[in-house]
């Protein structure tokens, strides 16, 4: 018995050891798996909205909603493709964490579907709603006669030529900071015609770059709290405001500038207008008027405004009189110049598309959020002491100082007086030297940027839409042939198919082969019904299931001539 027990004991011990080893190995495997998952999570890109994006959500009440533009969507696509690109400012409506880990970007555009269709057929879009948490309203180019393809395909560039572009931004990678054609964007907000006015060039100053480069973009006007004629929240707030013109003309490098400044007082209804001054480019005062508020004045703010009870005693002119006179005075392409001009336009209760704000084009701190005072700018750059009178500010003096500051900057460079640009100058100098050595040619489309960064792209659509992309793709390929004399050319491809179903199939088949896949469908808005929306809903889900992990997926419903569109964005993650 003892002999048998002794012989079995090593076997039992061996079995126990093997089991313990097996358990240890199993636990180790689980630990390793958790570590791998944790490491993967560290590199998973994340997309989330910030205030401007939240304000555009369909869940935001319509009277409080401020829609985004297609340029905002385009910025996101470029960001996902090209990374942070040394951005001077963060994106205005979203945060894209770890964008360098986005493997691929897929965008499906459905032209002819509007926000009204979304709301009407919401029950037919269950799959889409399940995938996307955030649905955003976007301004549609159809409303102002623009091209959706152009809005998406054109990278936002300035009007300057190649040399000025390099001098201004250092490299094409920084072009993300620049706006696209100013007039195209303004047409989304203001009534602007197609023909430019042959304005007289009053300027006697040599300008080193077009003055249009200093004009605030449409979204900057919104960001800086300028009054703009948009629906929703802004329409309610500015219900009693008037446009400075019935219809505007496209702004050009020869459009006249006018310095504007207003003085206000406090009434029992709030801040109200008491004085208006306007000067032209020859520094002559062309409009000067005192204004009497309807409401009872509780503080003349004399120490700031210079306005006293005696000055206003016999004044009969009212706000609507000033509005009428300014509408008759200002040409349809006038550029208004001033310091924090939104306050003046709010006092005038007027909306104007073309504005140069000295508080944004000058910066002495290196931080965009810290706006300089006009008095400081005048002393620093004009060597003039203003606003020193004990009797208050002079609106003529202030409007003239703002105009002189703009003229001075135009005679120097875009970087002049801007510490944000100055802080980045050494970086740009190095890139400029490299760019000049390479003598690269730069074009205007998103596809050129893709080529420049050695990325690949494909646009898939039926023959009723792909022709619109042909110009941009041809331009990109010609530019590529000029740049690359040796080596294999990168892919920039246009694929025309017969049916909308084929567009979806092709997107699913080639998704992993290209950095950017754009599918573009066009439907007749009057033919939209629940059956079509269900089909689109299925297509959205099929593409979502086909894209790889950490891919960015965007859907754009382009809108109609009557209604805005919607956009949806999500980064795919299986963890």
C-alpha cells in the first residue's frame, strides 16, 4: 500500500503543477489581452462637438439653432486626412482627438435631401439614427445658387497668387486656416448679386496684398457676435435689424473702405445710439450725426462718449433716419472698418457683410482671445495718442484711427502687427525656403492636398454628378505630373457608375484602398418618399459596416433650394 501511494504522489504533484501553470498561463493571457486593449484605446481617435457644434444640433430648438456651413464639414474632412497641420487655432465646432490615428475617411453626400425630409421621414431612418448620435443642420449652397461639389471640393484658399500664399502661410499644409472664396461664403448669409461693382479705388496707399484678405468670413461674423441675417436664434434676436443695403455686390480688392465708429448712452431699455461718424480712405469725414434715442436716457456715459444732455437737447434725428441715410450713402460693396465693430452695428441695428475689425487683425499678446484696445494700437503702430480728452471719446478720431491701422497693415504684410503670426515666423521661414527650392505649384482643390501629403482618394458617383468633380481631379493630376517626374503616381481617381446602388457597392469594395472615399448621390427632392429614405437608411448602414475600425464616417444631406441640409459624423470604434 505504501509503495503504491509513494508511486502515485509524484504523479499527483505533477498534475497539480501543470494545472497551476495552465491557470497562470490563462490569467497571463487575460492580463495581456487587457493591456493590449488598454494600449489600443490610447490610440483610438475620438470626435466630439463643442459649443458651436452643439448649437447646430437638431436637438437644439430651432429658434436657438445656428447652422454650420459646408466649409465646416470640409475642414473636418481635411483634418481627418492631413492631421493637425500646425493649426494656429483649434477647429471651431468640434474636437478630433488623436486624429493621426484615423486610418481612413469615408464621406457619403446625398444631394436633394433636406432637413425637412429628415424631419418628415425620421421613422424611416432608424439605422442611421442608431449609428449617429449627433445630427447637425448645415447651410445649403442650393439656397444661394452655389455648388455643393465646389463647397466640398475646393480647399479654402485666399485670392493671393502662389508667392503670396507661401509667404503668408509658409506651406500648403497651413491652408486649412484660410477661407475659400469670400463671396461664395457670404452668399450663404447675405443677398449678394453675381456682378462686382466697378468701384473707384480711392486708396492712395500701396497695398502689398488684397484688402479682401482682412475681411471677416461669414462664420467669423457669427463667432464674433456680429449681427447676421440667419434664421433660428439669430433671426429672433435681430428681428428689428435692417440690412445696410437691399442687395450687395461681390467684394473685390478695389472695393472702398469706410471707417465707422459710434457712441452710445444708457437708456432704460439698454445701450442706444447717440452719435455716428464715417470717414473715407482719404481721411475725410463723409457722415457725422447725433442721434436721439426714443427711450429715457439714464446715463449719457459722457466720460466715454462725450455726449451730454445739452448736445442732444435739440436733436430730432432718430435711429431709423440714420439707417435710411447710411443705406443711401454706402455702396453695395462697401467694406466697413472699425474696432470691435459688432458693438457699433448693434447700436445701429444694421447688418453688413464686409467688415474689417482691427481688434482681430492686430494682436500684441500672441493670444487670439485677448483683444487689444484701439488706444493701445494707435500708440503702438501709429504713434498717436487718442481718447485722451476728458470730455470723452471722439467717434471721428476713433473711426479714423481704425482706418489708418488697416491702411498701414495693407502697406506692410499680413503678419504685421500680429503676434500670433510673429511667434510662428521662424517655423514658416524654414518652410518658405524649402518651398522656394522645390518650386512647387499649388492648386485649389482638396485632391491637390491629398497628393501633396502622399494620400489617395476616389470619388464615386453616377454620370449626373461626377462631371462636376472632373475639373478638380484633372487639375490635381496635371499638377501631380508637373511635380513628380519620377516614381509611381499616387491615386486620385474618379469612378462613374450607372446606378445609385452601384455607388454604394463601390464604396464598400474600395473603402480600405483609399485614404478618402467620397460617394455622391443626387436625387430629385420632389421624388423623396419613405421608400427612398428607407433605402438610403440601408445604404448608410451598409457603408458603416464596411468601413474599418478607427475610420471617420461622414454623411451629408445636401439640402434643397428651399431648405437647409444636415450632416452626421462618427469615428468607428469596436472597443
